[in-house]
C-alpha cells in the first residue's frame, strides 16, 4: 500500500512540483538582476563627530545597519527607512532602535549615499552631537 501511495503522490504532484520549481528559479534569477549597482557610502566630517559622541555599542549598531541597509535600494521606503519632509539636513532617515541616521542619495554621476547626521531620539526630540534638533 505504501508503494501505491508513493506512486500516486509522484504522479499527481509532479506537475505541481515542476511548476513550483520553475517559479522559484525565476524568482531567484529576478532577485539577482534587480538593483545590482551598489551605492557607495560616504560619511561627512560632521557625521564622524556625531559617531564619536555615541557609545561604542551605538556606533557599532549604526555602522553595521548602514552597511547592511543602504548600499542597495536606499530610496525604497521600509518600516525603518522613510523620506523626510523638506529640510536643510537630509532627504531620508533610517531608524535603528533609538538612533536616527539622516542621509541623502545621489544617483549621478555615480550612486552615492551621503550620511549627513546621526542622532539619538529621546522622547519626541532628537539630539545630534549634544544639540536638540527640530526637523
């Protein structure tokens, strides 16, 4: 009986499995072709001062999050990455726990993400290098 069941599963499910494997292959190929150009990450001199004001753990968290999330598709809105209202500081913000990274994206002449500031959010205020900022 087990042989008959195995044979039935094989004959009945083969077309579905083949279609599923084909769809999976197409998705993998598509994923590999999308947005293959990585953006270079550039920190402003002010940002380096902002990073020095953070604890070592906060600094490590910010740097690893920036390297992980911003080289590819930095202008795609996510739960933690949002475009900002017009202001003089930056056009995008990345939230990493209670830390905020403010950045701009330039596509020409080469794709570059410019990190403009890093701040700590306390309540509804953001502190950047010991100054409260209204954005």
